[in-house]
């Protein structure tokens, strides 16, 4: 049975995010922001945040960081298991001993061997809480073969007086978006399908025909787990640019990621726009028939990923919806989101604007 998804309370400051959630009772609960899963024995309060790794603690044991380091507290001492999200590909998981978990306390560091490693998480038993983080074995043969990891491309737009910068981040997939956003609060996150495969130490470049400037020309990918997240590339664009195509290529000129990017704040808006006059749930109802007819299967699947990431739906809802035909899947998505209210309906509309600007214009959602 999949864990219950929850969206935590956030306290966000410049470069700092704290998460808080009260588990209503025993069970497994997955944070939509960090991917962490907590298995608790009773009603309990969870308080957690990311902290900085001290590489000097890892080096003597031949370990390197493989994910963020989380400081976790639970006053009720009710957490029995932690599931930490990893960024390894299925191929890498065949390598025994590649991943483990470190537990750091005031007394030092200990290594926790996994109870299980799934396609997405490393599961460990815990007896008391402090700091936990994923590590890799530095001398593992598979790790030394420069195998790819599951990566993500994050885009942040920063408008200036006469130009706009589109900052491109190449990061491991288990870096929470909120951690990056908190350090770039003067920029707008542009939601696009982000998944890709990246190789540590390999050189990458970005292509964008609409750009006035792209810097640097190339950049090596590093497994960066914070605390600071800086853009890998900066794309400079005319201020009136509303849509661009961005491609990431490796050192052999192979395309590893691409997306059409709609720069929402720069888009012209119709003063008679329907969305300014009606609640989002009513808008979705009014365009339901056109949405079902017009939305493509790839966009539907991307919308499901987006809604899961935003905490609008849980894992079980996503999996049951994916099993349907395209038209039934479209009906299920729009009805499920509408039924959860105006705020979630707004999230769906925003996701559709990002993923399919053409259909959004057809439906008068722009």
C-alpha cells in the first residue's frame, strides 16, 4: 500500500526552508516537497530541514554524499522507519553496497545498512532522530564507471529592465524544488517537465535560438547537494520574449533534455479573460469537454507528474488514473482536481499553461 501524501507547513526565509507536519495516527506518510517517507507508530509531529554536509566526516569511511542531509525531529519519538529518496538509475541499483545512510549525532557518525532499496527510496530503521543522509561508496566499481543518475532541469526566470535572464539548473533529482526556490526568491520558477539523465563530471551545453547570450558555453555536471544552488547556465533574452525552446546537450552533442518554455509573466493577457471573472473550478467545468477532446496523452502524463509533485494528488490517485484510456484519463484528471476546490483547480490550470500553451490558448486559459 503506497504511503499517504501530505503537503507540509513551510517556513521559508532567504536560503532556508523548514518543514512541519502532524501525522494524524500510525502509518506511512510521504512529503510532497522532499520525497521523504516517515513510518510512525502513533500521532506525531514532524519537524525537519536540510543542513550542510561536512565532507570531512565522510572521507575517512570512503563515502560521498548522495542526497541532501536532513535534520529531523519528532518530540513523540514515534518514527520507526525513514525512506530517503535517491537519484540512482535502475541499472546502478544492481550494484550491491552502492548506497547506505549515515546517521550523524553529537557523538559522531554511524552507517545504517538499508532494510530495502526500491526504485525511488532507501529504507532504514531508526531508533532515534537527528541528522540522516544518503551516501555512496566511493570505491564502488559501478560508481567509478561514471554511470548516469536521475537528474532534473530547473528553470528560473528573472526579468530585468530591458532583458530577462532564464537561469538553468542541472541538479540530481532528489534535490527539493523548495530548497532551490528559497535561494532565488527574486526569480520565477518556470514549471516544465524536468526529468533527464546526467553523468557526474560530464560536460554539457545549452542551446536556445532566441537567446542573445548563453553563458558559460559548457559546464561540467556535479552531484551538488547544497547548501547553495547556483545556475549551471544563464540564458539572456529580450524582455518581450514569451516562448523559447531550450535544449541541453552532452559533450557528444547528444540531446539529453529539451522543452518548449512559456515565459508566463511576459505573456500578453486579455482584459476579458475568463479566469479573471470566475473561480478556477468553474472555469475547468466550462472547458471540460474541450479539454477531454484536445489534451494529448503525453501532456496528460506530464500533468499527472506535475499534480503529484505539487501535492494535489497522491501516488494511488496517479496510478489509478494512468491505467485509464486517454479520454477517461482526461475526464478523471479534470473531475478529480475540480472536486478538491478552487486552489487545486488553479494549480491544474497553471500546469496546463506551462505544458501545452497552444491548448491553453484554445481554452481561453492564458
